[in-house]
């Protein structure tokens, strides 16, 4: 279920890099006492966008989004690119996405195993969205596909996992 917009989470979202738990300062604690209550890890940092996350695009903010908000999935092959056009790093957000995600298990370990090597999204259209214009909006379920055993014709299977949900606020 999607987290309500405008909650404290949006302002103080932290994430455990050990188990993926997301919460507020109150959940994880302050300073030296900061720990994940679920797994005990001290690797708790601000939530950051990553491949496979979902970006919600509002009508009027992109030509292909007209009557109601649409979901786009962040691609891993075009991630945190910088075109030196003043917008800062951008991600490729794919509408009508079919998203390959090879891990399928727990959250990516971004230190040793970047998720961008495993998430490949096809579909379109695909706006480049500045990371600075993303606002964290909770967690959402997204369907991905992976190889059931090995790459072969008809060998894909779908599965669903929880990912970060972001609102795109162009120019803000
Ligand atoms: Zn944890």
C-alpha cells in the first residue's frame, strides 16, 4: 500500500541499508544511537532513488500523462546521468514499463552490488527526470520479471516487490 503524501516520512525519510526498512528519525534514533530496530544495522541513511523505483508523474507535467497520474519505473542502464544542462543528475523514468530485475530477493546492497547492473526497463515514453525534483512518497509494490532458471525463450516469470515511490515535482 502506498504511503500517504505529505507525511513526516517525506521530510525525514531514512532507510536501513541492511534490511530495507524505511522510517523517520524517531524510528531509527539520533546520532551514535542510530540503529535499525529490525536488523540492528547501523547503516541507516537518507532514502535515495535507485533503479527499479517508481516515479509518479502528474497530468500536465509530461506530455504523455493526461488524465490521471501515471507510474514510471527507473531504469538501471541510464541512471544518474549528468548532461551538464543545469538540471544535475537525471534518471530515465519509463512509462508503460516492463522491468527486468534480476535479483528478485532482498534489497540491493548498494555498496557491493549496485542495483543498476540488474534493472533493465523497456517501454515508453521515457522522460529524463532530475533527481533533485524527486520527493519521497513512501513504498509501493511493483511487478518485475526475471529468469525462472536461466535465460531462454519463454523462460521469464513475474514477481512483485516493494520499492520506493517518488513524486516528480518539475521545477520545484
Ligand atoms: Zn535493518
